[in-house]
C-alpha cells in the first residue's frame, strides 16, 4: 500500500518519481520553500527512522510513516523535530463508485489534469472547505 501511496503522491504533485531506498522511498519536492524532500517509510521502526535521518544532508527534509508522532519522537536524532501542526496522515483507500452530493450551501468541483483528479469543495460564501487529489493508476494497456 505504501508504494501505491508514494507513487500517487509524487504524480499528483508533479514531483520526480520516488527513488527506492534501503528504508523505503525518497521523493524530491521541487519548488516548495517548506520542504525539499520526503522520506516515506513503509513501517514504523526505530532503526529505519535513524537510517533515513542519517542520510539527510539538506534542511527541510521530511519523513512520513504509519506511526503516531508520540511514538516516533524518541527515535529522532538531535536536530530533528516533529512538525506537530503538519503531522498529517498516510491516506489510501480502495475506491468504490458512489453518487456523492455536496451538503446544502456547498459546491464541489472536479477537474482532471492528466492522470490526476482534483476535487475542491467551497462553502456558501466561496471559501475553501476541503480539497483533495488522487492519481489514477496508469492503464496496463497503455
């Protein structure tokens, strides 16, 4: 599941493809002043966290893995910190077709650019209430 997530994340944000590393994957994040790259680990393991952190040479490199920040924090070497306001979640789901309807007063738009689907939900005054994106898998027939 992590490989699918990391590939979709890179495609949907138009970054270079993920690079496989001994502890998981690395994604270069271009044109983002808050983040230069992201290590994505498939499991929460202290030795993997320490190995990934030891390979980092650039500030603003992030790590993401399926673990609660409280469990991860003691594993971080000196100089690393949990971004408590940006912890986020690794989200993936097997999709099922439904007929969603925006709640009264809200509008939803769907835009497809290449293999990426962008969804935006606006509230009654036009403010962004939610947004999301997904990368559709490439067809095996080309």
